[in-house]
């Protein structure tokens, strides 16, 4: 039996938690309490509890942005789980030296664009340590799984080996000669529209168009005047539609899935 | 003099914090700083700072859901305190092996449905360690009380023994032959309406009605189609009115206090 | 080479984080991960990630309220940074025995009303440990600076000595005989309007007026009836316009910058 994490380390294991529960109802508090009751020397880190309700795609982005920065051995507990109580599986896997626990519903899709999953396990529904619950597997199943992993529980005790497949459809951006066509995939808090267009396709002399508005490509937000639109390569290496000190989403009524066209600026 | 917590433990004391302050104004940050200045080896856990402003009932639910999952010796600091500066008392008590600190205004009512309070103390308004403040007892009084408890301050130094009584009125659900009448007590973030009707009164062959809408009883959210209403037994062992991947509150204009009728499904 | 923090302490360094990122996009999670990857024994404390987008003034208040309560040696990482990618400087300085890291854009103005900054450094844009980024210096620059400071990096490695000046204009309150004229500077979550009028100018027998409404001065919120306006001295030692168990902002349509007049009550 091999453990997921090294033993004998003096440093506490990190459990980073991501949910769509908000905090006010106490559901997240309950999960934290249960983890600390099982394993009292973990370090709990809140990634986010403000994922929009049932927004699997939003959770997938949050995890993909944050997780790669964490140290090896970190356990990521992700509970955005609209199908709780149905037949959807709970899974545990390793990727990039870290461990991921959550429902097999697409919340890990964006992460798995970048990392190959290893040692994927379908979580046994009932063990001495946890069980499934019809409405709240975050508390009954996933939190105890994460806590027992932090205590060094062997993967073979978690469940049988399996594989995971992407769940969320993603339409890649297309390049047709000097024109690129993509879509708005998601918005961040500032109302910036993150597109499906990777930085590798973009030249600085281009301009992006969406819903009739024109977003000249710039280096940074302050390169244009207050309230003016721009497009830039963001920290995800994607083309992003923005408005300086404003919200591109609100200013132009942008929506997820909107088509974005990028062309040479002189057209 | 007996201490509230055992001594000699190598594990840091947990202080779990619940407020209605939000975080943006820095009030919660101030409390955290003061605690860490008094006792630098506590583990701070955010339960919630998103309790709706002055929503004592919401805080009572948050604490009751979360606290029972925490390990023995945890200190719960609760500051939802609209009557700060008036004559309302600050209290400290033990329940279920944990310690609770906050205003005596009903924030602990739902917890005390389940636990018998022990060693209840009315907090002295002024000591060398803390004092009352007309607008912000969270910082001046309750945070230092929690921190000094974590350092092992004796209960006799906190204040005189007293008792606590429930502050929030709660109308129990009624069963009349095969019909049950209750009310919506609170909503969670997803717009699910938590009713006053306990699971023990419910048969699977029943249907719930509220504001003219019909909520068939089901096992889990995904048992009905997207956008359809259902009622289920939730993790609080209460009947809950829900809409799959939606908000029952928004879909049917439900409000706190609405009457909920549960009857055999074949009527 | 002198280190910013004392060595040999058994207590972990605290890094307190304040941003306007919200948590749902994963940007804050990424920063936390990077810090923990650089320095695994820090204690991360969330001050706030709910500063309104690009609200430098709101961040300045949050820091000024919270930071003074933290223990010596705490590192405050503040990322509200609308001019990221432009020529604005990143700075590190010491004040009140603590260390502050962030953009030089006014986020520290309210703190520096109270403390004299020491050992101010302009952060080198590129080192082996960090570099500037056109859209996300929180991750690329400021988080690693804070983490390396926690590891004991010498100030001379951070950048050259410099000075900081206030960036946000603040119009002081004026006293003309027995009349005081100030402005609403900011609102807190409860809709209380914090004015520019310091407690030292106020007598209990006065009344405040704003937008035609009258706010009698009182000791605490519960001194007036539910829904009634009042003015009181708050925990910032400023005159605050409030409504008991309500929002003064919403009730009277108050806005930042509104004039507030305080006069003897018998006029």
C-alpha cells in the first residue's frame, strides 16, 4: 500500500477548498469542522465559495488558474455538485504532484487541459470513514475523503482505479488565413470576457470585434483611456476583452458564447 | 480556577468566526488582527462574514449547521449584534465540548435546540483585557474574550454565572391526521426554502404545497427535470422546497414565514 | 544586510491579503498557492477580497482599520491595482512594526495618516524571484515579494530606497464657529456613511444634516427606534450617519462626497 503523500514531513498538508455554497448557510463551515475533526494539523485554504450556483464551468476555471501555483502534496477539495444524490461518481486523482477530490462532472476539465491525471480512483460510496448523502456529499463524502487523504489513507482504500474524460464541451478557436474566430468562454469579476483564443494566434497589430464593438489590442489596461475598450493577452494566455476601469460585459452587453472575431487592424 | 480548555496540548486552538460584517470594510480584519496579537498560535477559521446584515436568525442557522462538526475545544466567536451599545449581554458558554462567545440575542438559539449549554457566563463589561464599545463590541469585547479563552483564561475571570433562554420565536410544525402544516423558516444561497417540518413527519408518498405551487417529494435534486420543483429531506433533517438547478425562492416568489402544507400525493 | 523580520522566531509569519479580485475567478487562489510554494510556514489571513473593483479608497480604509490590530512583523499584501502594466511603482515599506507590500497608488493613504513609513523601497521590476506582468502583478510580483520577505529576504534585494506621498485627495472637515461642514467619505456594508468629521469636533448636543435629512447624535444604534436615523462616533473616531437596523445610504439616497452639516440641536 502506497500513500498519496510522503510521510514524516514536518509541514502540515494543505487542503484548498472550492465550492459554490457561499459561506452564509454554514455548509462550508460544516465541511471545515469535519475536516479538522478528522485531521487536526491540516492547513485549510479557502480558494473560493463564491463560484456561481451550479456553475461547473466557473469552478473548472477557478481550479485551473489557482491549483498549478500550489506546492506538491496539496489536496484540492472541489464541491460544485448539482447532481448530488444521482449516479454521478466521486473521484480522486493526482495531477502535477497534487491531489484532487470532487464530483466527476467537469469541474476538473480546464485543469486536465494542462495536466495528465494519474492514479484516478472512483470513490467507494460507503466506507467506515464516509458515505454518500442525497443532498450534501460535500460534508458526508468529499470532506472526509480529503481529510483521510491528509492523514495518509492509502489510495486502494478510496476506491477502484478508473479514468476520467472531459465533460464540458469546448469549441476551439479557428484561424482562417489572417482572421481568427473564437468565443467568449467566461467572464471574470471585473466583467472581462475571457475568450477561447490563445495568445499564440494573436499579433499586436490586430483588433478584436464582438457584438459590433471594436477592441484594439493593447499591452495593459492603462494603455487606453478610462472607459475605453481594449483586448489584451491575460494571465491565462488567452485573448481577453476589457474596458479600462469598467466592465466590458456590462458596457457592451456581452454574454458567454458570443462570437469574437480578430482581424488585422487596418481593415 | 479551572480553565475552559485542556493545557499541554500541542495542537493550536481553533477560533471559528461568524459575522454579518462582510470583509470589505476591514472590521473582520481588525478582529483577526487583535486575536492574533493576543494569542499568536490560534488557528483562525472563517465560518462566514456574509450573514445578511443584522440577520440573527441566519446566524443561528449558520452556527447550528457548522459548529457540531468542529473538534472539541473549538472556540466559536459570533458577532451579529444589531443591539451593540445597548444593555444586551455578552455571553460565553460551553456546549458539546466547544466554547461559544457572542451577544445574547438569539444567535445561539438553533444550536441550543440540540445542545444543553454549560457554564454560562455573562461577560464582564470591563476588564484589563477588554471593554464594551458603543458601536463595535466585535473588536473591543468579543475578539479579546475569545483570544484570552484560547490562552487559557479562567471562566471566573470572564464574568458571573448565568443562564440563557431562546430569543427567537419558532412556531413548530403541526400534524393534523395526514396533513402537516409548517412554514418556511429560512432560505439557503441556492434559494432552497428550509421549512419548520422535520423529516420524522414526512412520508415519501406526500407532496408539499406553498403559494399555489406543488413540490413532489423526491430523494435528490437530479430526480426531477431541470427547472422543476421538488421537496426533499435536507442535511438539516428538515423538509426543503427546491427547484432543480434553480431557485425555488425566485421561481415562486417564496418568502420567509410562508405556510407550507404537506399532504398525501393522491389528493 | 539587515532583514525586515527577526530571525529565530518559532512563530510563523502572518501574510494578510487584501484584494478587489473576489475569489471566484481563482486569482486569489493562485496568489495563495504561489506564496505557500515559496514559503510553506506562513499563516495566510484573508483581510478582504471584496473591495469593490478598482476602489483604491475602499482598500485604503480597509487596511487602515484592520492593520493596526495585527502583531508586529505581519506582512500586509494589498493588490487593488487598476494601473497594472503601466509605469506605477510597486512599493514595500515598514509602518508600526509591520510590513506593507503593494502598488503605490493610494491604497496605503489612510494608514499613513496614522503611521510614519520607514525603509520605503521601490520594488525592482525583475529579479530571480519575481517579475512584473502586464495584467496580474498580484501573482507575478507582489505575492512573491511578500513570500520572500517572509523568508527573510533583505530589503536591499527588493529595490532602491524611495519615499511615498499620499495619492488620494482628502478634503478636511471645517469648523466655522459652532457649525461643522464635512463630507461623506465612504460607506460601510451596512450603508452607514463615514464622514470626514473627526470625533474631536463633535458635541453630544448637536445634530447632523445631509440631503435634507436630520441625524440626531446618539451613543449607539439602539438608542433610536427601528428604521430611525442617527449619527454617532464610530470605531474610526469619525462621525457616522446611520439608520437603526437599516441603511442610511439606501434610506436617504446618500452618495460619496455628499456635504454633511453639523449644528447645535436647538436650531
